């Protein structure tokens, strides 16, 4: 945490006297503590966490590198007190998450102080969060290992007759039972023709013999997310199903081989998309090939045709091409990788070959 705070101070030097952080995720990034409330003020001399009585005991026990102050009155009075004590006149705020209403309330309550509401603070925090430290990677890998264990457990139980909801619940319960702080997102479990909907919602549809089952899910461990998708077949797939699966797998293999420092998000996307387009299914792949993963399930960098961000060591990005044939079936295969100095490390250990049960 100390290094994160020091890096943020350097990024703000000469632009604002301090940072005022209110976003739940960014607050956790700087303090290490999960909470639904609280303000963090980052000054060059020190960092202050202002938090109410619901979290004060936890904060005093767990937060390091911050002075913890209990909120006993109004939050704006507490902020004014700290700004005045540090001689700060300008505070950078998070343009990407602070509402206009809240900004106006700050300005009205604290006349004489100015709030830098451009992208300075949000951009600095996103830049820092995009490059994962070894400690962050350990948490991401732990989350991925938990998700993979959940899938392995499910594959021993998956059978014709199960509903989509039952499949999702099996995955969710295993991850929760075995230590997940949370689910990365609402688990997607689809079968049959429903698999043609990339983000369909599980319902009472039952698996039939010969159906694909598409599962997109992840676990959260110590704040950090995992993300994976596997499409398996319960029974024997048709030749068309096998063909589509192998095209998607080839597209993913191409993108995984291309993932390295220096490649742009649009180039990584193209590595997979070109394979699908050349096979004649380009119109059936509508989403981006990947996105960053960390304290949030969708972070930077983004690998899409519209993104030219350069991937660098420390970035974590998914690789998830798919083909979706409306009314018939769909296939998506998703791994995620850590960009290293020389290439990438695949954080997904389950092979991407077609599994038939």
C-alpha cells in the first residue's frame, strides 16, 4: 500500500495539493480494506482514512500507512479540517466515479477550496491499478485456482436433465464453500440454443443429450477476480458443433500466441478475429476479445477493435473469442493471461480442448 500511495503522490505532484478518494474500489486499493463508505485523503506528507463507526474497529486493526480518523460529525467538516491542517487548497477527485451531484455538494460545503474534476486522479489510479504487482498476481491466481476447482467438481456431476440454474448453483456453491469472498459476477450457465446468447441468464432449461453447456464464471479472493469460460458437450456433438468449437479454439490459440508486451489491444483482438473471419463466421463474433481483470471484473487494458492501448508487463487481460449462431448454439473459450517481459503467462490451467461428457 505504501508504494501505491507514493506512486499516486508522484503522479499528482504539481497538479493538485492532494487526492480525495471516495470510490469503494479505489479506497480498497489504497487502504487494503473493503468497506462501503469512507473518504481517503492523500497528501504528500501522509494519507488519512476518514471512516464511520461501522468500520472503525476493523480499520484500526487492519489499515496500515494511513492515519485512521473516526467520522463523528459531518463528512464535509471532517474533510475541511484535514485540508486546512495540511494547507491544501486544491483536491483532485475521481471524475470517472464521483457524481455531479456529489461534486456540487463538495463545492457548496467547502467554499474556498477547489476540486480538480478532470481525469487526473481517475487516470492516475487506473494506470496504477492496471499494472499488477506480484502480490496482486498471487491473489488473482488463487481466485482462478478456486474457479477451476469448482469446474472440475462440476464436470463430475454434469449430466443431461440438469437445469441451467442448477449448473450455476453448483459452481457458485463450490466457490463460496471453499473460500471465495464473492463471485466475480453472476454466473452464466447456458445450454442448447441458449448458448448463442453471449451473456444469457440461466433459467429452468434442461440439458439434453448432445447439448453444448457454456459456463462463464469466476471467484473473488481478497478482492481480486478471476474470469473463465468453458463450453463443454454433454454427449456427442454434431460435426458442425465440433467445427465451430475448433475454429474458436484456433482463434484463441492465435491470440494467446500474440499476447506480449508492445502489442496493442486492437492487434490482440485482430489475432483472434481474423481466424474467425477467415473461417466465414466473422459476423457471429460481436464482442471484444478481452478485457483487464483485477479488483474489478472489467478493467484496463481492453482488447477490442477500437482500442489501441499498448499492453505492457504486469497487465492482465482475458482472451475470449466466440462464435454464436442464433437459434442453434454458441461457443466461447476464455482464458486470461499475465503479460510478462518476454510474452505472457497463461493463468488458466484447464486446457482449451473440447470436453465431451
